[in-house]
C-alpha cells in the first residue's frame, strides 16, 4: 500500500543548522537532512530532518548518504528506523557499533525522489511545485516559487516577484485555489496586502 504524506510535506522548510546552507544536488535524489550524531552503543544514528518529519519513512528500504569529504552518494540498508523528536533514529545494516556511527556523523542524507511524489488525489509535496508560477484567481501573475519556508504553524512559499523582490506566501487551504501540474501553476486567493510581505 502506498504511503500517504501529510497535507503539506515540507522539504527545506527550515534548516535546523544553517538556513543558508544548500546541500549538493544529485539527479533523482533529494537531500532530506543530515546525520547529526551517533545514538546509543549499537551503531544507531540520529538523522536530523530539514522538515522535522519523514512522510516517506515507511516506504524507504534504504537511505543514500553523502559521507564527509566525498562527492558520491553511498547507499545504506535500513535495518530499523523510528521517529525521534524532529528527526529519525536509524540503524543501518552496515553500521555495527558506535565508533562506526560516529565516523559517519555530519553526513548528508538523501532519498530517492520517487518517494517524494504523491499520486493522483493525494496531497502534494512542496518539492513538486518548486519553480511553479503563482497567480491570483483572476489570472494576475504574482511571481515564481523559488523555495520554501516556515513560520512554525504554516508552510510558506518563497515567491520571486516580477520586480525581483521576494514575498513569503502562506500555503494554507484557505488561500489555495488550484494546482495545475500541466501548466506548472499555483492559483491562490490572497487577502489584500498579504503578498506585500517580504523576507
């Protein structure tokens, strides 16, 4: 059975270490967090997630890791994975003790982009609308989605306006009218003045 993400699944909504850090990109993979530290004595690690949650957790049989000082992803098989605070406690088959776990700390964690795509009728992941145009319900163009943010309870679209400014737009049911994947366009019904919010 296919996993179902929560309504708005955030990727890069808030970096818990450095908001200006941009992880290296790899084709067909998305960075979802990093190994913060070893956890316990049996080789478990604590993976801190940018989104604070992992809607893809049940479907992931393995994780790809960008080890410190390397330029290629290394695949690790997941023996066990469980939610913990704003991340995951993960036991890899390949990591057998705390020393090995400490050796892979501060490494980036990636998952296949196939795990981050919702099916028809399912809620969408923010990554799926990255780069989409944003317009008002009357067709007035507002700009282009260049990233995502969070103010805590709400997810935010970072929208670059035609004049080069950046506006933060709450992505909530009350404002969202329609997402057109064919046209790569998000239609919203925003209260007067809301779009003037700038970072």
